[in-house]
């Protein structure tokens, strides 16, 4: 047995793509598939070691990040494939035949790629959250400029048409948030997880708001502070390196949290909701913009009476919905400790802590469009990106963004803006009909 034929047996000899291996072996597709034009390249024996010692996604992820395997062709087609059951990979007879060719030392574990996240401490403690944020965001501001473009906005844009430029769509997104919050001159806005400052600066520049933006990333804080100076609003905007749990100078007239609550664990959601509520003045508005996962990927789940009873019980206890991504690749190389909360769980949690949910909007298709723009930006400047952050990290970002785009397109991922108010004696301060849409 050679390496390519071993891969074919793992797929039960129904190979959907071409295989080329370091031992000179090759295997052609044997079934019709959208992946027929893709070539999986097994570049070194280390790929075998990683996959046999950590079967499943983790071994594949490590082999890909380390450059032990590569892919020629359209990555999208790979996301259509069904992963073969592990019993095919670990078939004793086939593994024994493979080891007789590659050597038994191939089952010796290898150290993971150095960029693999290894956060320490209690899950979602302040120290560990800081480590997780640093892993993802303290990569390189120049690298993020290559990927995100001039807006430096690392969240879903809002498109009027699919032909909009990314920059126009990102400007529309922050303006949509400002309009939903009904920002007015002199209002105090808290921007939780402010990133590189786009929302904060837009709120100050176009709405005259006084803004506090908080982040756990020092490179983000420095960049945002410099951009506020260039925009002429440094007198209105303060960027802090601060955990939202340490903010003491409320109340604020409005609060935005854009792409931040994905870093808040399910067990921490009650604390997150209560802190935001306490920081917001009565009558104020809070907008939460976050990625989530649907409860089911089935078009027609048809839950049994027992599972429906379980679902209702979990909703009542505030525990319903997916949380961990379930992807070893995402958790080890992209968003360590990230959790994606189902939108119903978030809404229940907000309302349980005193908020009134007034408006919910899905932007799922918009995020697919946004990610396609980011992938295109990275593809065009891939060599520059490699020079800036190294080949391993550039490969991670290419795979994760392409996979995420497919996830949104196929409704395996969701994103919602949830607009809340803190009622004042039963008054919401909301118009009878929403009028949020930006004028451009």
C-alpha cells in the first residue's frame, strides 16, 4: 500500500478528489463530485503522523497549518464533502499496511504548530479572555489592513446591493447601528469590544456622541487612538485597554457591542447581560451584534415530544442553543474559547435581566458577502501577508474565512443585531415604526 491508496481506502474507494503524495504515489477521483478538480497534496510524512495520532479535524488542522498537506483548487468544494467515519481511517489492517511502508515511527506524536493557541487559567476569566483576544487580534495591524481594507472593520458589513464596495457597506453598518441607537450630540456611547475604532469614530464624527471604546488588544487601542486624531475627534473619543467587567463610569446613554459577545461564554452570559444593563441609563438603548448558530441544520427537524420538552426546559433555564463551535481548527487556531450563542438564547437572557427586546435583524447573507470580500483581499495580497505574519497564519486565515463564508451561505452560521431598551417606567422611547435604514 502507498500513501495515495491509503487515502482512497479511507474514503471507501469513493475518492472525490485527486491525491498526490510525497512518496510519488497518486490517486484519481473515482466518484463524480464538485471536488473532482481539487488536488490534495500530502507533502511530508509528518502529515501521516499528525492524522494518525490525532484522528479527525485536529490532526488535519495541524497538518494543514504546518504545511504538511496543501490543497490545489477551489476550497469551497471541500466543504461539500462528507467526512469519512473514523473507523475507515483507523482500520487496523490498512494502518498496518501503511506503516509497513512509511515506518512505525510515524505514530510518534509531533509537537503542534507554534501558532496553536494554548490559553491557560479558568475559562472566561479575565486573564484567559485577555490571552484569547491577544491570540486573535494582536497579529499585525498591517495584516488586518490587507484583509479588511481601509475601513478596518472586522464584523459583518451591510450591503444595499451585492455590488457595493466593502468600504461603503462597512460605513452603512456602523451608521445603521448609530441610527438604531438613536445617537444624538452630547450622548455618551459605550462601545464594548471597539476593535480598531470604526464605530466609535463614526459615532463621534457624524453624530457628535462622546464615546468610550474598550478593547483587550493594545495594538487595536493604539490604532484606534491614532485614527481618532486623524479624524479630528480625539476630544470626543477615549479608547481604553479595559475589560468590560471593570468599567465603573456609567451610566451611558447607549451601548454597542459589535462582534464581542462571541467571546462571552454561555456561563458568563448572565453576568454580561447584567453588567450591560447596569451601565445603561434608564431609557437607553443597547445593540448586540453577534454571530450565532442555528439550533438545527435540518430543513425540517421534526423534533419528538421528548426532545421538544427538553428544549422548552432548557429555554426556561437559560441554557438553550449551541455554544462551542465544535471545530478543533477554529478553537485552536482562530477563536480560542469563542462561543456562538443561538439568538433565542441571547434574547431570553437579555429580557431575563431587565431589557426589552424591540428589534431583531438577521444579516446572514450580508456576512457571506463580507467574507467573500475579505477572502478576495487576502488572495490578492497573499505573498505580502505571508511576509507580514508567516505562512502558517496566512493559511489559517484563508481557510477559516472561506469556510465561514460557506457556513453563512448554507445557514450553518447566523448573525443578528438585537436592539434592546432599558425601559423607564414602562416607556421604551421607541418610535411607533422603526426608521433605522441609513440614507446612503
